[in-house]
């Protein structure tokens, strides 16, 4: 028992030492830097107010485009993710198939959404189309992983019961896996949309449309009162979408039952 406590203390000490070393490495243990930083932060915050609501129509237009990017990107990513997630599920396919599909999803997931935006700006030009495609690829990577983990979490007895009547892989997915995970799939889709609204708001930083174009412009021109208006509009939209997602979750909770397999 004492040896376990000793190892635990040594581990905690090592973690604490690593934490302080990291703090020192990034410069957060330098009093002069912290003092200057707090002073500069105070100046910046004071320049944010009062908001300049004269830009409200322009910002609202950018926000609408941001939401459109998020909707298109999320749904495109979801449509692509479902078949890939099924192909990556060990409940349906052998490792020879699941391993390459998982590798592809991991590679896609490794690239940040902003970098996908840069790639598609190069491919299709400036504008919302590039942002939507960037969000779609990012959504594909993450939804693919989340969904195949949900598919593999289906009770093995349920899968064997459906497989026992001679169901094909497609029927197994249709009548067992998808019905059993419908609530999880819906929840992950809504979460991804909520996240993508936030991610889409900075796509304009790389020319991929949305309200981020105006955010970057206000920052570059030091028009911080206009920046405040843009941030407030974004905040209101994010809160509204969060509330709407909660309502949808409550309204569309599906019963977790296995559909009967057609003879």
C-alpha cells in the first residue's frame, strides 16, 4: 500500500514539475510580460465599448452566410461519414476493410478546418463554397470516428439475432445498427452542427466566406467597436442554435428498438 502511495506522489510531483516547466517555457512565469499583457488587455477591452451598431446589417448578412456554410458543410460531411463509418465498423467488416477506412478518416481528421478552408480556397476560389467544403471534410473526419464507435457499441446479442436470420451486411446495418444508434447519431449530428457554426465564423479569415471576413477586417483596421457588434451577433446566434438543438433533441428522441427483419 505504501509503495502505491509513493508511486502516486512521485507521479503527481512529475506532473507538477512538467506543468511548471511548460509555464516557464511559454513565458508565463515572466512578471514583466504578464504586467504588460494585463495592461494591454485592459486597453483592448476598453476600446471594445460601446458597440457600433451601424454595421449590424452587414454583420447580419455575414452571419447568415456563416450559418449556411455550417448547414451545408455538416450535412455533406454527415452524408459521406455514414457509409464510411459503417465500413469502419468491426461489427460489419473484417480488419482488412476497417483498417484502411479508419486510416483515411484519421488523416482527414488531422487537418484543421481552417486548413481545409485554405485548400478549398485554392481549389474553388474565394467565397462560401470553399468554406462549406472545408467544413464538410472536417465534419467527415470527426463524424466518421464518432459514428463507427457508436455502431460498434451496439449490443452483440442484437447483432447476432439479426445475423442469425440470414441478414446481409446491408440488412444488418439497416435493421439493427442504425435503429439502435439513432439517438446517438442524431445527438452527434446536432453537436457537429453547433460546433461548425463556431468553426465557420472564422472561415472568412482565409477568404472562405462568412462573418469571419468582417471580424478579420475590423481587427486589421482597429475598429474594435464594430468588432464588438459582430461578436455580440455571433454570440446571440450561437446561444439560439444551442437552444434549438436542445429542443430538437427532446422532440425527436427515437425509441431504441430493432426493426423486424423482412423474411
